[in-house]
C-alpha cells in the first residue's frame, strides 16, 4: 500500500493512500487517548471547512493541509 504526505496542524504525517478525513480524525483521537467522538473536533482541509457528515467522503491527497480545532457553538 502506498503512502501520502499530509500536514496536520502544521505537523507532517504519512498516511495510507485512500485515507479519509474521518479515518484520520479517528486515528488522531485514538493516538491522543481521546474518545472516538467526531463532534469533539471541527476540521478543514486546505483551508476549506469540512462538515462532520462529509468527512467519510473526503479522501485525503498528497500534500493536503488538515486543520483541526474546537467547534464553536452558541447562539
């Protein structure tokens, strides 16, 4: 299986080709010892916000820049 190079919050990572954003987020949360909770994090790829429901459809590409941040709620 081939790998691609991406950046997550400015840190370089190698991931398997075909990895989705949902898979990446799950892996990052697991590695950090956090619960697998997609709602606990907001995401953007190449400065474009990716809603939670679209993460499974978002396949990462070589050179992508992924940003994670705390979601803002309120009204």
